C-alpha cells in the first residue's frame, strides 16, 4: 500500500526546497511539555527550544558515528602512527 502525500506535506517539501521556513505541528504529552518548559532559556520560544534540541541530537548522532568509526579502526589494528607522514 503506497503512502499518500497530503497538501501539508507537499507544502513542507516545497518550502524545504526553496530554503524557506516551514511549520510542523506536534502533539506533546504532559511529560514532554514539562521538558519543553524546563529546557527553555529565558526569552526562548518553544520553537527555539525544539530547534536547539534538533541541533543537539544531530551533534550527538555525529559524535556517535565518529566513536563507531574510531572503534572500527581500532578493532582493525590500523595504526597511523606506524605510517610515514604524507607531507
């Protein structure tokens, strides 16, 4: 069964293509609303908190991928210290 693309989804996609901002609505459980309120800095909007959280999540994913790469390289036995300098 295929997925339907609603008018809102097309608008978000079109906005993303143009580099303009889009609006996304979410429903928060009471615990999530409490977190949003708790994490907000003075003068920060809910949107600001969510943007900050998204950037932090992206950073954490990048760090996790870097750690996994380092572990893979370590497990392979590769040691760049034993390699001659390329310059």
